């Protein structure tokens, strides 16, 4: 469970609260006093971060591009194009 230790403290706390609320996103929304969609977006971003951590074996360039997507610095569509071009040039 190394991925958990690599998450930011806030994300670790969010996961702790998710477990304590038996996985109820509605309950999390109450705890954090935000809307259900806000909780869903945050959970999706944490899931993406976990996936990235687990895929550390891939190119660091590709990982950095996907981190930019997670941090809303780059669109997923553009990131895919960049990675496709990168992979084509590597051949």
C-alpha cells in the first residue's frame, strides 16, 4: 500500500473519512460541507493519482503529462495527443 503513503496528507484524510463513512459520498459531502458532485470530482482525482502512482514504471514524461491533466493544467484531449506524438517519435 505504498500508494497511500505517496498521497498528499489531505488526500489521505479524505480516504480515511470515506472509509469511516462506509463509502458514502453523501456523508462525505456533509462532513466537508460541499456538494455531492464536488466530492465525486475530488474522489475521481484521487483515483487518478493512485493510478499514476501505480504506473510509475511508465515514462516519467508521460506521468508528468497526466499529472498536468489531474491538476487541471492540461486537457485530457491535448494530453493524449502529446503522448501519442511522443510515442511516435520514440519509435
